[in-house]
C-alpha cells in the first residue's frame, strides 16, 4: 500500500517544490519520491496526466504507447509537432524527451515491453488512457489486490470518465489535507462525558467523529499528549471526549488539537464495479446521468472493439447502435429505468472528439488521483466519475449537416468532430486578452493553442505579465524551463505556445505591463473595442477587481479563476446577463490585534507576524528614512509638519547615521547581540514587572489566563542554535544595509560575542501596557511628543554625507542566501519560546511570512479546463444564463460543485416612455461632447431625469445647490470636456475618447430621488 512504502530521506528541493510543499507536506512528497508511475496512452489525456505527475515529483514516469503519430493527435497532444506526423518513432518515443524536460529530478522512460504481470508489478501506480474496456479489465484483474494501484480515464468530446482501484485495503493518511484545528480550553468536566468548553472568541470548528489530543492542561495532566479522544459536538464552544471521571481535577489552561486519523478504504475491482458501481456526483443538476453514462461508456467500448473504430461524428446510424447497446447493458443489470437517449447519442456523436479543455479537466483530476495513490495524502475517488459539459455545444448544432463534423485532415479535427467547421472558424477568429501568464496563464495558453484559438485571419491573443521567471515557477508553470529563469513570463509563454501550434505565430502579442490606471493609454478604447473577451490569470484581488471594472465598462465578457492548493473556483461574467466579479466579495482577512502582537501572542502565526514587522522596522524602514533625509532637501521641514511620531523618526535617523553607525562587521554582531537582549530578555522582564505572573483583573480573576500566556525571559546562550541563528542573520542584514561584507563563521561570531558588553536591565515603574485593542498604545519613549528641534540640530548635514546611502533589505522570500527567512524564523521562534508556543520550522515560517499561496499543477490544469469550457459558450454568444456554469472544486476530497452564475441585479427608474429596467452593465451614452446645459436638457426631455449633482472622479462639476450664480452660468456654457478640464485642472488624456460622469438624479415627474446608470460622454 502507498503508506507502507519505505520513505526516502533525500533532500526535497524546496526552491523548486516550494508552493507544492504547502499543499502536500514533506512526508507525502517523500512517499511520492519513491513511487514509479506508468501512464499508458500518449494522446492528449495521457500526456496531460503524465505532465502533471512529472511536475509533482515522483521517482520516475514511464510511458507506453506503441502507436505512430497522426495528424489527429495534434488536437490535444501538446508535445507533438507537425513534423512528428508519419515519423518512424512511436508516440511514446517522440513524447519522452520533451516530457523529461519538465523536471530534472524525474526520469522519463519509454516502456517497450508488453503489459504483463511482472512488468506491471514494477510500478506503484498504472494509469490507462484511450484503452478499450476489455484491456482495462485484463490489466485490473492483475493489479487488484497487488501493490500496484489502478486508474483508468478517458475523454470523448465533452464527456469524461475516471475509475480508481487502489486495492481492498488502502490506507489514506489524511483524507482532507486541511490544517488540524486547535483552540484554547476554558474548562473540562470530571464525569462520564468529559465536557470540554473552549474560549468563546472563536468556534472550535470540530465535527462529530473528529479526534483531539491536549497539551498545557493544568490539573488534569493525564490528558496532555493523551491518545486521541473521539469528539461529540455539543455546541459551537463545547464538545465531549468521553469518560474523564478517573482523571485528576481540572485546574486551568489547556489547548486541544485535532488529530488526523488514517482511514482504511476498500476498493472493488473494475469487474465488480461494473455491476455495482459507486459514483461521485460532480453536478447535482445532473445527478441522474452517471448510471446512464456508466452503461453508455461500456456500449461505446463494445462498438469500438467490434468494428475497429469509434462511431462517426454526428452519424445517426452509429449513434442508434450505441443507444440500443446501452439499453441492453442496463437491462442485464436488472434496471428498468428509462435512459436519456439524447445523452447517449451525444456520447456517440462526440466519440472521436478530442478537446483540450476536457483533457485538462480530466487530466488534472486523474493525475491527482495518481498522486494520492503514491502518497496516501487526500481522499481518493470511490470509484467512478462521469462528467459532461453538453452546455458548451453550439445552440443551433442540431441544424448542421453531418458533413460539417467530418474530419478534414486538420489538427483541429478532434474539435471539429464535436462543434463542426463553422464553430471552428469562430474559435479561430477570436480575439482574447490574457492578463497574467503564470501558472493559470501557462495552462490557459496551452489550451488555447490546442483549440486553435486566434489562429484565423482575424484572430489575436494579447498576453501581459510584468513578472520574470523564477526557479519556483518551474514546478507548476509548465511552459517554462530552467534556461528561461530570468526571462519575462509573457514573452516566454507566448513563444512556447507558438511553437506548439505554428498557426499562432504572429497571432500572439506579449506585454510586460501591470494592468491599472497607469496603462490605460495602452489598454484603452481601441484595444478593448477589438476584443471578443478577457481572461484573468491573476493572483491578487485588486488587479482582478480592476479588470472586472474595465470589462463592465467596455461590456466585454470576463473569465475568472483562482486556485488555493487543491481548491479551485471559476466564474464566468457575461455582459447584460450575470453579475460581475466585484458584485460579491470574500470577507476581509482577519487581522491580529496590535496588543496581541506586542504583548500577548498565543499562536505561532502571531510570533511570525511580529518577526516580519521587526524585519521591516530594523532593515527596511530606517534605511528608507535615512535615504529620504539625504536626498530630499525639504525632508525635515515636511516631517516636522506631519504630526505625531516626529521625534522618534528623527531620532532614528540620528541613530543610523551617527550613534550606532557600524564601521565594521564586528559592530553589526554587537548590535545583533544587544537586539537579542532587548527583545527576548529586557522587554519580557519589563512586561512581567508591570504585570506579574500573579496579577489579577479588576474582577479578581488571574490576569495571565485564557489567551494571555505569561512569558519567560531568555538568557542568551551561544551554544543554542536558535540564539546563534538570530545573531548571525541579524548581523548580516545589518551589514547589508550599510554595504559591509558579512559572514556566517560561528567561531568568529563567538569571539566577538564574548567581548560584547551587555548593560544590566532595570525595569521602569511608569510603563503602561496596552492590554486590549481599545486602549491607546503608549508612545515608545517618554519624550516622543517633546520638541524635536534640538535633535534636528544634532543631525549631520546631507551635504557632508554626499554619495552615502543605506540599502533597504527589501523582503525576498525565495532567496535562501539573503538571511531574510533565517532572521524571521529565528526571531519568531525565540518569541515563541518566550511564550511557550510550539516553534515552527523554516518552511512553515516562510509560507506564513511570505504569504505563499499553496499551489499544485493538477488543480491549475482542472481550473483552466473548466474556464475554457465556458469560453466555448461565450464564443457561441449564448444568452441563456442557465447554460453557463461557475464551479468550485476541491480535488483533495474529491468534491465538485457547479452552479449557474448569479444574474445581474435589476434596477428601475421612470421615464417618459415608461419604466426603464437597468443593471450594472447599462449606461447613458451621449455623443457630440455637448455643453453642460445641453446635457441637462437631454436628460430632462428624453429620460425624464433632472441631474441634481454631477461629478467626474473626485471633481464636482455641477450641483443644483451651493454653486454661485456666476460660476453656474459659466459652467452651463462649457462643453463637457472643457468643464472636466477646468474643474479638475487636468487635460483629458490624449488617448481617451470618452469621459465618465457620475450623477444624482431626481424624477422630473415625481421629484423623488432616482437611481440610474452612469453617463459616458464622447468628447473626441
């Protein structure tokens, strides 16, 4: 079984697998690193699966496919080139060297032998694609009950299926992959049920059947580190853990931690499962389809084996045979349910179809199942998955003749078989804007390349991404290779897909721009007017919202997607039909209270955030302030006028330029040692002086209880590796800011440290501690608000330091040699030790401090496949909202949910022609750059609306009240462009053809306030 394999202890390249490690963890990655995987079939689906497995980092990938390369293979097999067609090499032989380029740690081999029992026994997982059912049964009969796990998968047009058999006793170590829940205990009862009450600040989040263990419990110490206890939930803040009556009496404290319990899963063989199938329902709107498709896929395989070919595209006779065979199969199982003949016919019609979006969707899902078999991480599919996206078919497809779907000897025959030649022309002449070419962007471009998107005479693809390729990108952004590190993503990705499909040469234009107001001269009216749609491949909400606003303004469809580890979501935004991306938002991220960070941390996340802020306070902000003082002549004057904290800021400049400016690396070591003393000894002793361990609240309760943990000061010890890590990293960062050369020679450090004079600490009696968020924080020193004039006079003049600059240590998480993560890890863990919090390793610290988004190639492939299935619908200009699908997927569980997009909210206003209904997509378009008076008249006469207030951006152009009569008369005579330029004191940008106006309206008829769309005025 996967979990019984000997785990290799070889080092995992965290630079390459950085984001994937946050999804799978080191243990699962190590199990994968000793797993050999065989993928059978090197058409589109097989190579998609092999690609994702290879990127993930198994021990080896072996591929098997003795067939020759044909033109049809180019439909979805992105490693094949036109010159490979008809060569003497097999599909596997051509594919192997190109697949091997993806990951230098994973050897790729071609299997030339037959698939015998001995051969299959060499592999932990075998994945079959494009293989008839009889061959699947033959191979599964061999693997079932052995140490080889079995997966079969197939794609036919807009249909896909997956089957898994990991044997009768498969151990899944972690079914969900979610972080274990943890929380603070308020009380534990001594009785038969053992009721646990948790802190009422946050819900415990546990469910019946979960298991927990405990730590830091006082009194009932037997629970600390106990065997996991099964939970029964009684409420959001209470649960029971079974009999505690024989344990000591509970006193106080304690932390519960959820324990992930392994799960044994019994799989049936394929032969058994054909008779008694278990289905994963992927779309609850289609919950009745799997049973029919289960039989229809068997009928399709029988037809293929009997006739030596699949049903012809849109051929009624072949489809009827499949329908009849499906009925017989269902009858043989004793089922008397009516079958959906239209559904079965579509499977027959599309059997020769090969679509890159469906290949990406099923390929990503199947590859993750293979990784589950290797690693024992996440819950596998049990056992059949059947999916379809028939909504993607053109609306009027039934009106087309069979000849429109016949192969023409083109690389797009797999797509033509499903959609027809006419629709292929729509695909070829599409004009898309792809914003971002990272993980999602690379996969999107690959799919578009295979689809032939923009390959026609009117087609165009625009790609922008300002980032350059880093080593960590190579694990999931599969268009990039090690030789590309340092190159721009957009350029490299565009060139890679043009090589995949030569039809795209001269059709892709790449940019290195951030999308935003500053680039509207590039991505403006003319640019958007030429587009058929926009696809986002972004990793931040701000840019997504900006592009969403642009799409609403230009009334263009938007395809949106995102991933987080094994989770993915997609959203389709259709003009005049759906709400926009920004219509709904996630709740804001919960911030950590300042008093918790400063005085009362109780979780490792608190100490990591504190250390991250210390990094900026020591190595970034002071250097920036000093440089501003040295380069800006009016810096002191403007600082003095800025308000509170002025003295502290000027004192910091004096400290960095005069008082503590190091002239050698030894001085940096001494500085680091004193910072250690200040942060981990003196500050803690001061806190305990102000709030002793036996302090009580006004109600007489112990102050240090619940989330407030009494800290302990740390005495510096050069033999403690964490202490030395702090001093070494802090000293090197200090040296970096001053341009001094550092080192990490521990003996040299020890020598300097032995001579550092550490002043004795004496606590102050007048220090007030900020106990809760509502209290004002005390200034950092008692003179913070005193007159800083004398301090200013003590600063050296900027002219006396001509040419001198400090270097801010701008945070960079991915450079292991720059001491950034080393410092934050040591600083955080020392503070964690202060507060008896379990320290975190460098990897976890890096993820939290660097806000790294967990990512894995399988999820990305699925997300982009689902997006491109929606792209087909947009290209067909579907106007029925029920045909579109938003999706949420978690392939760890596995779970899929599809839903119709939410319709755009409708508003109404009265007009002379009757009530007008409008949505966020509507606006008033006014031509001819009228005067303000003319604009007011247009709205009164044509729309029955009185404009009571008019603005453009932050400029108030007109108001029915508050404007002096003379100024009002002047503005009424101005054209809109002149009015905007006069009030804003800025010219209308040369590239802008319109100005946008926001207005408040009253109904002329009722004189009541009316909500109506914004106004766009053509000024050029």
